[in-house]
């Protein structure tokens, strides 16, 4: 943790209303962080804040990460409410998996790029600006990548392309942040149990065209990993972490 003694460190979590973001927001709150929950659905954010214990250390800020003005307002609210930003879990993302490449519409492509890449850039930039200007200076940005950053699934061009791009963004921020004590790392997740990934357990298309059920990972293990990354002192960084269901078809030939 990187904030002053006796003052809770402050974490901003995007996509906090469900899935991985929800699990990580709750875990960070239980680990002693003040948490700013960002997402498009205010009712979902408030439910998560309640599950995390409620109180003055939980702040729900409805945010569409594709809108620069809303992202600016998110970080302004974090600084106004808690004085600083120590950690950003840059998590908000969507998928368009299952669409054949030749049938993929430009609107679908653009919607995935807007959230998964443009939104991640905007949030990282907002956190970077806050971390650079605050005292004590610095903080940590954790980008949510994906196994898809290394190996695509069939019919997943928008998701795969954006997650490759996130890896480049992570490396650039890691370099550019050195001068300001800003660390940046990435967590690549494989088959965590969420609504978005539920289809993996019932059957998903493989490279050879078969539909096969895949092993799944408890989303709370992901949350534990994010807390571990967040808690490192700023002189140490997990540049890339892969956490995945041990028996999912990733390593080897499927």
C-alpha cells in the first residue's frame, strides 16, 4: 500500500458493478482500502458497496468509461472524496466473442474498441494525472488484460485485438510512469467464473471447431491476486501476471 500511515489507501475500480470488478472491489475494501466503484449502473454499484461493508470508505460513481468528461468526473470525485488515488484497477471491458470475422459489423468492432481500449486509456490517464500531482506522489495502475492477449479464441477478433493493445498500453505506462513513481502492471485472466464467462463451463468453440466445456476458476482467486499486486510497495511491480484455471486449454495444444 502506498498512502500515508493511518490514512487508508484509495483504490478506483472500473467495471465494479459485476464479475471480476465486483469481486476485486469487495476484496480491496476488506483489505483496508477506501474504494471508488465505477460502472454504468448506479444500482449495481450501490449493491456492491453494501456487500463490501458500506460506510464512508465506499464511494459509488456512475461512469461510462468511453466518455472523457465522465472519466474526468470519476477521478475528481475520488480525489475530492478521499484526497488521492493510490491504485486503479482498470477493469471495465466487454466482449463480442462468437461473431464470425466476415460477419463482424463495424459498429460491434467499434463498441468493443471504445470500452476495452479507449476506455482503458482514459481511465489510466486520469489515474496517472492524479498520481503524478498528489503528495506523496505516485501510485499503481493494474490493467485487466486477458489470456486472449496471448492466444485468441475462434471468432473473437475485437476482444483479442483490444487485449493485445492493452499489453502495449501497460508497457508504455510502466515506462512513462517511472519518473513519477507510478507503477503499472497487467493481470491476464483465464476462465474466471462470471456472467460474462459462464458459457465456458457449458461449452465453447475450440480452434478445431469442437464445442467443449472448459475448467473454470473461482473469481475470488482473481481478487486475491489483484490485492496482492496492489499491496506491493512501489519499488516492486508485478509487470504481468497470468491467473487461470489450471486445466483450461491454453498451454499446449488444447
